[in-house]
C-alpha cells in the first residue's frame, strides 16, 4: 500500500471560550498518496471544519484542543502561521465551494493566478504568462488566453470553477482539498469537473480530499469514503464496501436516502 500523505489522529475542535461545545470529536482519518477520499455528512457535521483545521484557517471562535494532523509526516497543528502560509497553496491546494468568493472581482483571473505563484516561488515576470496558459489548458479551459484576461464575472460558472482549480494547483501541491466543488453547477458541468479530478490525479499524482454532501459523486469518484455525524467519524472504508454494506445506522440512512 502507498504511504499515507495524510493522517489525522484524534482531532478534537471546540469553541474557544467553552469546554463543552465540541465541533469535532476524536476524528481520525488516513489517506494514501494518490488517493481520492470522499468526506461526507449532513450540514453541521464538521466536514469543512476538518479542511479548515488542516490549513490553520479555523474561525476565531474555534480552536484545536487536541490531536495531530500529519501531512507528509509533518504535524500541521504544530506549525507557526508563517510556516502554514508556506504549506497553503504550495503543498496543499484548496478549491472553494463558490469560485466567486475565491477570486477578487477587481483583478483578472490571470493576474490572480500569477499572484499565487509569486507568493511561493521566484519566477521571472516574463515566464509567468506561458505558465498560466499551461495551467489553464491543464484544467480544460478552451481559450486560456481569453480566460486569463477575463475578470471572474466574465466567465461562466463552470469556467470559473476550472480557473479556481488552476489557481489551486498552480504551485504543484501534492494534496487538493475540494470543498463542495460542484454544488453550484448543473449535472453536465458536475460530470466535467469530476472527470477533471480524475485526470489531475492521473497526470499530476494529486491526492484529493473531496468534501461533499453528494454521495452519488463520491461513489463515482472516490476510492474511500469517510462519513461524519455530528463531528464524529461513524464510517470509513473503501467506497464499494461502505456503499454496499454500511455498518453504522447513520451511514445506512444516508445511503438509503441517496438511492430513493
């Protein structure tokens, strides 16, 4: 089996001013290099909180009270903010649920991708345009030059999503966290984005942590699935096994609801 790129061990997140309000409770998740793992649960189950914990982006009201997050053997919970900034974008990419919230509406898509690259690498200005073109081509934008010149609102939802993925992989991360990456897209565009993730895994060796409420997408895309209920992992295993024979009652209900 491939080495684990991610091992979350007994992660507990609580409200900062309270000891009794627990957001995540003893969450443990392992993820192999090159895997796609689906993180599934209802609203408020803690899915996004796991992603934010990994990147040191928890809301001010929350804190990690115990546990470790080992990424390539390095405990992210022990890093300083400058060290985490080096990890974010460079080692771990993040795809947000709504691309309009990820892009600044006042700047072109190309300039924002260039800013991401320059934040982590020393790249000559004259080399940036060709690199941005390659990134936009990699994610399947049909006219990369036009997309780079465009402001976010000038692109369709599907093209914005692809541009945001290009920004997320701009510095060659080994892990991509995708938070509900297709929730605002129609079924056809969802299929295109899923195929893009498969291609990125194949071509770049990317590992993907797919945060989603959509069991159908996870079933079609992921190797393994983690099911959360009220901040606890209640099921974790290969997608085929979990979908065919869930062991926890909550997992059974989620899967039954998806098949109705």
